[in-house]
């Protein structure tokens, strides 16, 4: 059995940022990766996807964007290349093609079992990502058998889908982007809309991420928000890696049909909630509050003369009586795409750290088991934690905690 | 000149937040069962009572038994001893949303002075009379309109009403399907 001080599981941006911070502290470690560096970006993303944050915003410890289009949005090959170059630049000790099959406590440390041998270590950093397994609602079992169903993990482009109508379930970043390109392919899209977060791509001439970065919104800490459970479950912003705003009004304008949250399927009919109007009202009001925050911050920081003047967006259009029923047996809908979110896969995690909902118990990434850490999750330590740009600050904080843990006299370190 | 005023809408937010905390830790205590009994009187007139319910792991009793007469108006050739059942649904929705407005306002530190709701539900009787099977029995839509006087901006008041819908049991009941099992003993 090989030994090291720290095993980092996952060589995405989060695991690599941690690797850099551990190297800076001269902490011996290995980064285990089931595939290649940036594996999820390579294998589980659709063809046209561009990163939802602008190029300048991918700042990793000791690395950043050096190209000539700071305000652009990376294609997937560009994201992969960026993370690959980071791994090389920091000389991360990555062992690729090594799948962790089990993590268990042993002798005051941990044993990491993999399909290429086991590791013994004092500390473990789990950086396997927040989006491993697509969430598909239980009512999917009632979908008529002749309808093709798929998740964003398998979706690559519209040519995969049969001709005919598509029901996209979910209206966050994934649902809106896929509804847009699928509708453009000539397959009429109906989109089921539950809770969603509307946001402009740019506001007063600056990217929304620029505002949230500068105004400190993205740096808001997990121990400073009112309800962290709620904050961690907020859906992704309705953003796309393109200049034009892709909100529900943009989709309606091109002919996408909006219906309420999918609430039931029975006798071949899909039933939608009558809450669509309120879901849109909630989102419009929330966006208004974000823009108020930005405007107040701009005024307080003397930016009003430098950037474009404030303005507001028209409310989300909802038709007078959105349909509540959709006959799935009529032949009009050929495909259902579940853009209903993802959850992490902890099937390999054999440490008693789960809450009753199957989430890992942690305090800002310090897991409720000595020497175990978590990275890259929604609002782990800061609002930006799940962004590439959020990995650096979290890795700096958590590597400091990890180093202190290793130095603590109470830590049992028999390896 | 500055005067600190305590917002009081008569809602004990601390108790509600305490209950949220307690029920998060003991989710089985959050399982409630609400009940009513209904006795036929005559014609379309019935008399319902509401008293106990189950919650916090045990039977709960009230000091008062609440009584409700339901009937249909004279244009239905009935005797109009009480509101129609569908009007009780409107009352349920309006009172649930209004209670929610007060609770959310209290939580957000907004003093309410007046909250009035008008609620109406449209219905095509061709459904319940069996004239046209394409027409549903129930409401074809419900409209609620609020007039709220409060120490808040228009958007803050709109947000109260939106959040109240988001958290409302009756709003959920009327906007989403529910399995209903009716047995004869």
C-alpha cells in the first residue's frame, strides 16, 4: 500500500487549486483522477456549451487568463485546455485513470481504495464535483414508453433527438440553453418552469459577473447568510455564455411555450402547476433586488458617471391561461429532457458523515470527520465556491485548516 | 428624532423559527394530519365541524369546535344555509395567503397597517351539470387581488405576496394535483 499525507480526489479546477496550495505548503500529496484532467468537462458536457463566466474570471492560485478576449466565454475545448495547462503549470502530482472505489477511516487517517491499488493517508480532500448524477424526478417512471427521455449528461446536440416536439423540464441555466438550441433546430419546445433565477448577462455595459465580483456579492461567506441551507439550494442563474440575454422572454419571443412546474403524469398526460405566474414574479422581484444592490454599490463607489445609466427589464411575460395539461400520447411530444439539476455521487464514501438527506455534513468544507475536506460545492464557503473562480480562496482557507490539523499535537498520525 | 419602532403584526416569528429549528431536528414531529367531519342535513345543506388534529407526535385538541354550514344558493333551488363548498375553497386560499403575508412581513420587519384580498374563481356550470364533458368541474381560474398598506416599497409588498404564495399550503393544494382516496365503510 502506498502512503502519502493527503489524497485529493478529483483533478478538476477545485482539486488542482487545492494541489497547488498543498504544494505551496510542502504537504506531500497525490491527486487521484478517474479519467483525464478535467474529466467531467471532457465527457459530460454538450457540444455548444460555453463557460457561463467570462474568461477573466477564471482565476486559479498562480494561474489566470492570458489571452486577448477577457470578456469572452470559453468553449469546452478551451476550458479543458485551460485546466490541462494549469495542471502542468503547477506540476500537480496527478495520477490519471484511477477511480476511487472506497474511502474509509483507518488508524486515525484514511484508506483510499482505487481500481489501481490503495493509498493510506492522514487527510483527504474530496473534489469530485457537485454535478455527478442528474436528478430525474420520480414521476419520470410514468412517461409513456414511446417518448425518448434523456438528461443533460447524455445530451450532446439536437441531432440526437427524434424530429418533433420536445418538453424541456427545468428553466435554470441548462434548461434555458438547451431549450434555445433545440427550438432553433426545428423541434418545437415546451418548457416546464419551476423556481428559477433570472439575471441579465450584462447590465449597464458590464457583465453581471463583473458586478457581482466587484460589489462583493460573490465573496459573501457561508457563515454570513441568513439561511445557508436555502442558499446552497438556490438554482443556477439563467445565464448563457453569449452576449445576448437568454431569459424566458427571449425564449417566448422565438416560440418556446412556457408551462408551469411539472407536477404529475397520469394516463399519458403531463400535468403542470398553476404557479407559473408566481414563479416568474418571484424571479423578476429577485432580479430587481440584485440590480438595486448593484446600483446602490455603483453610486456608493462613484461609478455612476463611468458606466451606463441604470435601467430595468420588462417583467417576464406569462400568457393569460398557461396550459395545465399536455397530452404525451398525441405524438406531438417525442422527447423529454430532464434539466432538473444534478447531485454529487458519494457511493464510494464509506465515512459516517451524511445527513438525513444524504448530504455530507460540513462546516465550510471542513467535513464532520477529522482530516476530511470538501471542495467545489455550491456555496461551500462563499457564494462563488462552485465557480472556477471560487476554488482559489476556498483552497487557501481549507489547506490552511488542513495544515493546522496535521500540526496539531492531538492529531493521531500513525502512518 | 430617530425613533426605534418594533414591528408588530401579531405574528410570533421567534416561535415559528423555533418550530422550524425543532422540526428540522425531529422531522417525524412535522407530520401533521388535518381533519374535518361532515354531516348531511337536508338537500344540499351539510354541517361540518373542525376540532382536533394530529401533530407534534400526538393528538391535539382545541378549546373550540368550529362549525361550518355549506349549501347552495336559491338559484340552484337550494335553501342557502351557508356558503357553497367552492366558496370555502376561496376562503381557504385567501386566508392562507393572507396569513402568509403577515408572517413574511413580520419576518422581514415590515409593519402592516391593512391587508385586504378580493378573490374570485370562474366556473362554467356546463361541467358539473354534465352538459359538456370538455368543460372541467372546477374553477377555470382563480384571481386574487390584494390591497396592502404597509411601511414598505411597492416591490417589497409584491415580494411579500409572492413569497406567501411560495410557502402557502392551500396555494399548493389548488395549483398541484393531490391523490384523493374516498372510501365507503
